[in-house]
C-alpha cells in the first residue's frame, strides 16, 4: 500500500485500513499484530520509531507500563527511563492523559516540562518530535498509549493530529480483540488459564490485573513490563517450567516465540511450614535424616515426612534439589 499525501486521502481508503486492522487482529500473534499496526500507520505518518503500550495511570504524576512493543528502538530505551523518571513522569504522556482520545504533539526541546536529563535521554534515542495518544480503557486507570517519534524534520501537524484521532481508537479496539483472541487460543491449546504472555526476553505482551498483584506478593518492588529476572532464569533452568516461591506458583509453556504463564497465589497447604524449612536447611548443610532428627528433637520418620512434604511443595525430585531451590528463592 503506497503512502499517500494527507490531502489525497479518501474515506474509502481510510475505511479499508480500519477494516484491515480488525481483520488482522485474528490472524497475527500479539507482537505480529503490533508490528502490523505500526507499519500500517506509517502509510499515513512519517515517523522513525514508535511505542505501543498498555498502562495503569492512577494519578497525573505516576503510571506503570503493563505491556510494551517498541518499533525501531532497543529495549534499553525503556529500562533507561528509570534514570530520570524517578523524579518526574514522562511529560508527553501526562499531557496525553489529561485529554484522552485526542493526540498531542510537540517538539520536545520546546517543552518547559522537559528537564536536562529528559532531553539528554531523547537525544540519545533520536527523538525530536512526538505525537502521543492515550485511549482510556473500560477499567479505571487503564489506558492504551501510542507514541510516534521523529528524529528530524517538521513537528507533527494539526492535520496529522486529526488523522491520528480518527485512526488510533480503532487501532486500540483491534489490539484488544487481538489480545483476547490470542489469550483464549492459548488457553484452549495449553494451560487451563493464561494470565501472562511474554516474549523470550521477558517483555510482557499481555497480563491481567490480578497477576500483577500476585507477582508483587513475591517481589514487592516489581512492576511490568519486564518479568522479574529471577523468575525468568528459574523457568529457563527448570525443565518442567514451574516456579514456586514464597507466595506464588507459576507454570509456564512455550508457544513459538512466546512464553505463556499461569500465575497462582499459594494456598495455606502449599506454603512450607517452619519445621519443613528447618529440615531443608539442615539437608542443605549436608546432614542425614538421623542427624536432622537428633538436632530437632524428632524421630527420623518425622524428619523424612517433613522433607518429603517440602519436596512435593517445591516440585523437586530429590531432597538436595528441594533444599537448593528453597535457598535460591530465599526461603532458607
């Protein structure tokens, strides 16, 4: 599809584009659809890079990113944000949040909200001009967001802003259909429930609200869109792709280039008791069942009972592996 000048765009051409977005929502996987959508937008807007994200924005001064797709930008662009965002949120995003469903445009160096650290960050990733759009989701504080960036040339025009206001609501509607369709497809094919989908680098493409809170019960300071590194490494090292921590259990399965996870909070019966932890600690120290029993003042049979229970709860085939697993996740 050739790029057309804005003055030559026709209603039927726009309608065909919008219908394509909805149709392809069922044909692409999650990352494939985001890539298709961004490339489709590039038929109408000249831009050098972009981001598509879902966000939780509880106030005008804070937000968290739940899923992320970067176009022509490295993942480091997101991780580098922590350098300056601890003091102030993204000013372009906050402008867009204040007027949802309407695009905002700006030349970043002329924005009074931009600090020197923010400008240095924008210069590093070759971002000079931005068009940012936020679409409020049905749930409170939930937003879809897209930013288109130019490294040089003219600022996005008012006409381009009006065109964005026409197209981007449909992009987000089609994106939601794509997520729902893909998650349901994976649910039917594999896990009894799919609550989190990420790529193999740990970048989240889909997550439900409850999973965010459950994962934070294990890692209180964690926030999306990157999986906790400890979780990613544990799943990679475990052939069964099961992680069991202090507060949660996560079962994973590979589907092509995606990792699909089922996240569950541990029940009381799944949590290791103090006696089980004491036994594992002594196993790790190299003691036998008889030595453990003598030290804890219990019978050898009771010591074996606690060790076996701990192995089952940690999905470990041997007592030694159970002890190492418990140590790795900080239980002992």
